[in-house]
């Protein structure tokens, strides 16, 4: 019986790993489908930009709403709904025949893009704080893998399927396939994933058979903004997405135009780098857990190490002469290893200092702020690149943003111990109350 209980959380992680991988594949492959989709609808660059901005805007607006819903209702069922929406909206995108219709259906795909806070808060109730960094690191591995899979589907599979199934363009067939997978994942999550009582895995409740029902509280939600650690988390979230978006939208173009790579060379470089990036999530999360067990500042220390080393190695990579391709690859591989260190540790830190009933809300607010930065990054980078070079744009934004994040993490170090202590005291009081009044919900 104990073995089955211990195995079930692993089963949930496998399902969520697949969900994130397939969802990110569906979400990110559109970037690599720009040419065939633009050809179908005769789009210019501005019209193409509006297609991508629409989903981003919808997702940003809906983050707080998803966060609130996840803290009020069953997270597993809501996640199944999000997966169904992913499948349905992708299907709609595959069958529309005019640009306005495609613009509208692609915007609706942003609805499910903001559904992750419930997934991560549910995982927090399956696993205790001491291992959450490692678990979140595992769950973030499929994000870059999804990007790589999307590139393969768009650049290799879609052309092979062009006109082969129902006489559809290859990109429409790919969307039908990924949309179908969204529906399948909705069914799997709905019937296969159980919700957990909020706070179940907190150490103060260890050994207790029953945990009181922690209900969403507007008072607790407002207190999120009074935790000084969260101020620094929010600020670094806004700044920290700039490098990611600049690299996502400009790095391939930089390799092609300013370093003289061809398409095959780009794939040869980016494939291994993306795999190393995936590994970096797990390494960063594991190191964060290891140091967290020795000092409550551990996750913040690992995060600050990641951003400063990422900035250093990217600086060295981009200043490497064009003809030194091996050296450039080594520096980029090191950049990719350290870039993701912050992500699982920031997520774990949010849950280290917020009570279970408002964790989805706290993470949703952080994502809302991140996406606000994401919307600005391509515009600023494009302006700098237009006036100078892509290399200058990438270096200026990435290095300055990561250095700023480093100093913001230093600020968080002054408050993290106190905010963690407040939560642990709060959980201890609730556990004591539950033991004294086992029939009383919280």
C-alpha cells in the first residue's frame, strides 16, 4: 500500500511532464511555421506579429483569473479543462480560411497558456519543500524540449505532410495532430490525476491523516504583496524574461546573418544547446534543494549564481570571433547550462513563503508581471538591432537584465529567512489547531 502511495506522485509527474512537453510543442511550433502560414494568408511581418501578440495579451490578462480559480476550485479538473481548450483552439486554428479568423483563433490559444499556476501549486501538495526544486526542475525540462520538437515538426514533418492528408497544407495537419493530443491529455488528466488537500505536504502536517480544507482568503492574497521577498521576486521576474525573449526571437537570426551559419549549422548548434538548457533546469533545481537544506537562503543563492554566470558566458560567447566556432559552441553550452537555474528555484521560493490556499494566485501574479516584460523585450531589442547590430542588442539587453537580477536576488537574501519563518509558524499553528479540533476545516 505504501509503495502504491509513493508511486502515485511519480505517476502524476509523468503525466504533467507529458502535458507540458506537448503543450509547449504546440505553443512554440508556430514560430517555425511563419513562412508557410504567411504564404497561406499572404501576411506581412506586421500581420504576423499581431498573430503572436494576440495570444500573449490574452494569456497575460487571464493569469490572475486562472490563479484565483485554481485557489478556489479543484485544480486537476481545471487543468483538464485547460488542456481541452488547448486542443479545441488549435483545431479551430487549423480549419479557418481567412486571416481575421486565424488571428482570432490564435488569440484564443492564449487562454490555456496561462494555466500553469494550478499545475505547480498542485505539485507542491504532492511533494514537501525540501525536494520541490528538483521536482520543478524536472517539470521544466520539457519546455525547451517542446521548442525543439516544434522546430522539427515545423521544418521537417510539415513539408512532408503537405497535401497528403485531406489535401491540407502541412501546417494545418500539424495543428490537427497537436490539437488532438491536447484533447487526449485532457481526458488523461481528468480521470488520472487526483486533487490533493492544500497544504498536505507541508512538514508541519506530516503523519496527519486529515488536513483541514484551506480555503481561498482575500486577506491572505493581499498579504502576498506585503512579503518583502516577493517584491524582489516580482521585480526580477519582470527583468529576467528580457534575455529569454530576446534570445528566442533574435538568436537564430543572429546566427544566420552575423555569424554566417546556414540552416543545418543552426540546427547543429541549437540542438545540443537546447538539450543542455533542459538539463540546466534539473541541475539548478537539485542544487537549490541541496543548499536549501543547509540554509534557507540556498535557492536565492543558486538563482543569483545562475544569472551572473549566464551573463558572463553569453558575453564571452558573443565576443568570440566568428571563425572560432568550437569556442563559441562551448561558451553557449555553458550559458545554456546556467540560464535556467533561477526558474525552479524562484518557483519553489514563492511556495516557501506563501500559504497553500493562495499559491496559484501568487504564481499567477508573478507570471503576469513576467509577461508584461515579455511584451516589451522584442520591441526594445528590435530597436537596438535596427540602430546597431543583433549582437549588440542581445548583449546589451541580456547582460544588463541578468546583472540587474543578480542585485535583486541580493536584496531578497535579506528577507527570505524571515518570510519563510512566518509561513512555518503559520503552518505550525494550523497543524496544532487541526490536532485539537480534527473535525474543523480551516
